[in-house]
């Protein structure tokens, strides 16, 4: 899967959850969604993008979710 598509999908998830009033809960829910609904290879590609390109193109809330819950996503 192309990184651009993963970024787009992750940002769509981020947009949905960033409307939540509790940011900590939103960040946890983004990571939980990625864990539950994304295939391991998709999560690995997203983590690779974060490592290689500092998460360029990802919303701040998505980057925060990946950083705070990285161990769960690996």
C-alpha cells in the first residue's frame, strides 16, 4: 500500500476523533482504531513513514497517537 494512501486514511481517522472534547481519549482511540482495523503491514508502513520522514503529512493528533501508543501499534 502506498504511503500517501496510508497518510490520507490515518488523517481521516484523526479528523473524526479530534472532534472529541477529551484529547487524551481521542489520541488513545486513534491508536486503538489503527490497532483493531489496520493490518499489521499497514501499521508497519505507517511507523516506517514516521521514522523515515518524521510523519510528514500526518495530522498532529495522529502523530501524537503513534508516538504515545507506538508499542501497541508495533
